[in-house]
C-alpha cells in the first residue's frame, strides 16, 4: 500500500460544534477546496468529504500537507485564523491508517449515530466529485471500490444497519419524546437537502405525525417530495407564518449565517412551547433564540443515540464489521503490492505475445484457414501456461516483500522494456 496516501480529519470527537461549523463545506465549497488542492498543491487521490459532523480531506503527497490544507479550508470559508484550529484536526500520515479511517467513516463505525446510512451516501458523492474532476488516482479508485464492496457485505451479512438509528430516525425519536403531551403536533421541515429529505421521509412514515409541512427555497423540490409522501408544502416566502403555526421546526438549511435569528423568533409571539431542531452545520438556528420564552433549541450534538434497541443490535454487530474491514484492508494491501509487479507482468505478456505472433506468421502462410485457427489456439494455450508459473511466483514474492529481485531477473532474462 502506497505510503504517501494521507488524511486530515475534523470531527465531533475532537472539535466542538462552534469549530466544526466554521469549516463546514457545502457542495460548491467542496469543489473549490478540491480544485485548489489539486491545482495549487498538486495533490492527487483527492477526496473532500463534508458531513454534518466532519470535514475531511484524503490525499496523496510525499510531504505532510496538513497546514496547507487547513489554510485552503480557511481561505474557502473566509476564516483567516483557521491555522489556529490545527489542534482540532486528526492527521493520518500513513496509507494504512488513512485507508482504515475511511473504511470506519464510510461504514458508519465512526459516526455519531453508529451505523448511520447517510455517511456512505456522502462518501459516494465525494468520490463522484473526485472522479469528475480527474482528482482520483489509481489508489483512490481501488480504495473506494474496496470500501463500497465492504459496505455491501455489511448490509448483506450483518445486522449493523438494522433498525432506525440514523440521524433522521434519531431526530424522529427526539421529536416523539418532546411532543408526547401534544395530541397532534404540527411539524415543519425546512431545507430539503439529503438530511432534510431523509427526515421528511421518516416523518411521513410515522403514524404519530399527521401534520407535516415541507418548506424549501426551491419549491419544485418540496413539491416532488410532498407528492410522493403525501405531505403539505409551504412557500418559502411564507416561512415566518409557517414557523408561527408549527410546534416543531426541523431545520437543515445550508447557509453561512443563521436563518432563524433571535429577533425573528421573538417576533413570532410564542404562546405555546416551540421546539427548534437544528441539523445544520453551520447552525441555521441562532442559539440565542432559546432565550425567547417558550422556545427550546436542539442542535446536531443533541441528536444522540435515540434508537436504543436498534443501537444494541448494531453494537452487537460491530465485531463483524471490524472483521470485514480487516479483510478488506488486507485485500487492498495485497492488491497494492501486486500493482508493483503489474508492469513487469504486462511486459512479459507483451514479449511472449510478440514472439508468438512472429512464429505464427511464419507457419500460417502454408496452413489452411482451419489449420491456422488451430495453430493460433494451440499457441495461445501454450503462452498462457508459460506465463502462469512466473506470474504466481511474482505474486507470492510480493507477499514476502521479495518481488524486486524477481522483476530484475525477468527484465534481464527476457530483455523487457523498462
């Protein structure tokens, strides 16, 4: 496994929400950071991942680029003091550690809600972005294919994804607890990105909530989701009135400053308890809004492990997930070693094929079409048999760390091109 692949990670484990939201990236900002790191620093195997609980950059470079990457994040976010937040980042300086971390993140072991399905979708999005920008090199391609294969095994072979333990389902359970005394709570979901849409789907499936309204800057997105789920739609221009009528406001709006300010909430003349659930990073509900009488605000860090039974099953499956990751990392390491000898194997194949074609050309002139076909088939089979043992020996030497000597011997014996 290449020793120059690394990762830089800012997560809920080391950084408080106030720091995470300063450096949280939306889709456009992810593209800007990726482009900057690719063009200005010459980094390859780039994967820029941003979720509600993490901002991470995976990359290949000979030298440690931690400070330069933090500077790039700060520049994109207009945060001049970003370098001062370096202590909140965790840096994985070897390929093995960085790859292991990505497996744990993508499969949900490192999520705030264990087994969160949304993370793998965000990893897929980051990978597509990297591929589209030609920022994904051979190692990142192999790594992501291994991650996606491991994710499929986790879904098929374990109970790690059973039950309702995602951020969205945890939000549903929190709201159920908060509104237990209300006969028919009115819920307003504002912002229908990936998380907001998933929250809407969870509430639409719940028999407990029959008054759910969707509000989004782009109305067509709200209408499409509402039509499928049988929900109501509120014009974004009427948001203040919708908030005034709702008992629970769930916000996952992507914006640089809070959408729901203390002044806006104070002007609503709150007469009954009103709960704001802020799933946005940066926060879309001003924490000071809680100073308004009757208003309670819960941010992303308050969405804890709500699904206890499902969580117990998931935790019980964690050893299986670790085993799948261990097998996947070992397989990735083996393929990376074999990649070292792939050029020599290909050159040997090319040399033998060239010799085969030369000899065929000599004999096929005097052969009938049927004889020429049989001669071609026979020589192909012989060539494959000649290749089999050297290839097996080279792969075995890779596992022992002794491939260089064999490659050198083959290169000299067969006069292979460097």
